[in-house]
C-alpha cells in the first residue's frame, strides 16, 4: 500500500484498524491508497457502510484461529472484516492509551 489518505486528527499517529487492540476506542481518519482494483472496491464498500473520517470505531473481538476475521463496531453496527480489509482503514486511538496490539 502506498501513503495513506486521511483527515487531520489531534488524537495521535494513525494506525491500521487491524493493529488496534480490542476494546480501544478510536476514530477513523481515512483510507490507505489502494494499489489494485480489488482493494479500491473494498475501500469504497467500507466507505459506503460507514467507515468515514470522524466516525468512532473499536475492535470488539477476533476470530479463532489466527485472529481472522475481526469483529468491528462502528456506530450502532457490527461488522466482520478480514484483516486485509481492516488494514485499509486508518484510525487514531483515542485517550491516553496507545491502543496498538503487541
């Protein structure tokens, strides 16, 4: 992926949604640039279902085994995203916690 496209945020350094630890509140700041048509279609679908800059988001669970898919809560909706889909979404963790998985 190339450089991310994102809105300004005062919350800190953006990370991929797939890197966000469970139950850490974050704000969507944008989408990564996509290298192929398939990723562009996925990014467009994510925007259409509500992964828009400024929206509050958190990972609420992981699948077993391999932590795929991710259960992601945005607004009042919950979605299952594959890790490579979640990696397209750039977020900034909110609050004092860094929010990045080890």
